[in-house]
C-alpha cells in the first residue's frame, strides 16, 4: 500500500512539474513576441530622420523642440481627416499616406 501511495505521489509531482514547465514556456514565448517600447522607438528612428529633413531648420540646420512639436501637430491634424482627435493606426498602416514638405510650415 505504501508503494502505491508513493508512486501516486511521484506521478502527481511529475504531472505538476510538467504543467508548470508548459505554462512557463508559453508565458516566455508570449512575452518575447511583444515588442518593448524602446524597440519601437529604435525602429522609428530612420523615419524620424526623414521627417526632420522636412521640418523648418534655423541657419545652423537645427530643428528646435518647438518646431518639431509644431510640425508633428500639423501632421497629426492633416491625418485626422474626420477631426476626432484620434488616429486609427490600422487604417493608417494600410493607406499610402506620406509626410508632405508643406506640413508644419
């Protein structure tokens, strides 16, 4: 009887450990697939560099924070066709919209 109880305990422990390992591996895989905010910023760096070329610069070629914000606000307003104060990221990703040289000036 003791042997049987011991076997049942061992089987129970192995089952619990296997279930825990499965849960941990699933959670780790899901966490790895979600991009971190700093990854998103790094991915957008080249697009921001291109936008900077469209912004009004001073005589030294510098763009102030104020000019940058002003430009981005104007671009947001241009993209917000329905004037809701929100942009639908999915719709924008599917469209062929691009920044214009005239926005923000």
